[in-house]
């Protein structure tokens, strides 16, 4: 529009609009910068405990006891000792050593036993819970009826209850079944958890009914509709739910403490919740080893987790 002369009033209006747009763009740019800085600060604060755990796992036992021994020290009666000075948080060890990892992996097999106990508990719960949830969710989403609505409502009520509320009934039922102090006391409640059923039902309901009706008209059986339509379309949902279920049961503490009196059956998460003065030096190495499986699973399934939350089982255009 070079060479076109606007009237004085219009020129002033356009010049004011341009200045206003530039000011908004500048405010938006500074807002992004400030927001990024604030998020970076919170991210660093959030990661500090993890970084501290990883770096301290390479410290020697004497250095760890010197830095944090006062925190876990107890009196002769079992009470806590008053800490008169600030605890020294060190992120860089004086001497890097792998003695803690060597002790945990080769000299103290009980820690590896507890680690594999965690795997043995979480693996079957994850697989069976997803299978049960997928079948139940297909029934809830595919068929309508008063009974179905009542059962699904009960599922929601059960999901809203914290595990601590159902812990005593689980203990009584496990005692009646004679499975206390066995792995079945942990497995059975996990197999039929309502959490995955509720989420997968929401995923399947987002699949257009026309897709299933078209498959049914083409002669597909219910199993074919389930296996060839629902399961593939719910892949992101299944993986995202699997990640959440894995992290939930990988970190369980109350269930094994109440339902398993035999320490040999306890998962590694119970050990991490009962650190005492004699195990401080190994706690950091054990925590790092315990951190590896959920971290790898999250890194592998992060894309599916975001996709599953975003699309919620619907069809992508």
C-alpha cells in the first residue's frame, strides 16, 4: 500500500492499532518468558529430591552417615534425637564410589529378593487387571440396561473409595479365604480393581457406534468387533492405564504391611518406607534401583500416555 495516502483520521487509527498489536505481542512474548522461567524453577525444585538420591547413591557409607546420620538417629528408648544444626544436603560426593550398588546387588541378596517380589506382584496384577477391565468395559459400553447402569454406578462408588477404607474388608475376606500371608492376598484385590474398568469404559464409549454397527452388518461377531475394533482403537488408553496401574502398585505399602506378616514376601517399597539407622548407606542405591523400572516405562509410554488422555479413545481425524 506504499504510495497510497490515507486521510489523517484513518492514518492515526491504523497507527494506533499497529502500536496496540505490537504492545500485545510484546506482552505475550514477555509472558511466555516469565512463564517458562517459573515452570523451570518448579521443575528444578521437583527434580531436586531425585537428583539428590542419584548423586548420594555414589557416596561412601561414612560420608552419608556424616551428612544424614543425625536425621535417623534414635535414643535408647526408640525416640528421635533433636537435631541442633542444619542437615548438610550434598549433591556432589567427595569420592565417587560404587560400593553401595555392589553391596545391594551382590552382598545383600535380600534387597534383590524384595525387588523381584515387587515385580512378581505388579506383573500379574497389571496383565489380569487389563484383561478383566477390557472385557468388562466392552460390556458396559456396548450394552445398555438398568442392571448395567446399577453395576457401573457401584463400580464408580468403589473407585471413589480410598484403599484405606476397604483395607479392613480385604483383610477379613482374605482371612476367610485362607490366603493371608500369601501373594494371593495382594493379587486378588488388584485383579478386580475398578479403576481400569471405569477409564476404559469411557474410552470405548467414545468410539462411534456406527463403526461397530457397520462391522456387525458386515457379519463380524462380537469377539471380532471386540478384538479387531475396540482393542486397536483403545491401544493408547490401554498403555496409559497400564502406566498408571504399574506406578500405583509398584509403590504400594499399606497392602503388604497389613496382609503379609512375613517379611520375606514384602516388596521393595516396604523396605523404602522403613529405613532405619543401620540401612541409611544403602537406602540411596536401593531407591535408584527401585526408580529404574517406572522411569523406563514412563519414558517408553509417555507419548501413548499423552495421546490416551487427549483423545480418550476417540477416532483421530
